[in-house]
């Protein structure tokens, strides 16, 4: 935030930043078919095989909300999402890195006012 032209004020801040992280168990399912097909699609009574594949994974999401302290209005929202194939070695470092990437999209401070208008 400092790089974007904002200053830190713990006593009387204009903005509040809320970070939410979610990790959900998900399952991916895919199917492939082979068999007899006719000119109009699958041929009834023909021989065919179906192969079903499933895989479990974790879906990780991080949401960053920037809120105007005076109006309690959401000024900006940034979201990051990734499929987690393995546990990060340092979870705090991974979250901090993801938040930094999301915050790179936060607008530069205007000389006139705080960011205006809903979410990004």
C-alpha cells in the first residue's frame, strides 16, 4: 500500500483491509467413451467402454476486501484462486505471497480521493 501512495495510520485510518482465505476439498471427474457409432450418434446395441477418472484436490481462494472505514462501504475486492496439489512448505509465506499478487492490482492513490465505485 505504501508503494501505491498510501500511508499507514493505526490511530485514525481511512481504509480497512480484510483478508479471507478458504481451502475446500474438491473432486474432478472425467469420462471418456469408445464404442460403436452410427451416422446419427451412438449406435444402440453396439459394444463400447466408458472410462471414468476421478482425482481429489484442494481449491484455495484468497479474497482481499478494502473498506472505507467511515462509510463501511466496500471500495475494492481482489480475488486469487489456485488448485492446490500439495501443501505449501510455509503456509504463511504462501498466503502473504498470494495477497501481494492480488494487491498489485489495487489502484494507485489518487491525489483527490480514495478509490471510488464498487468492486474490481
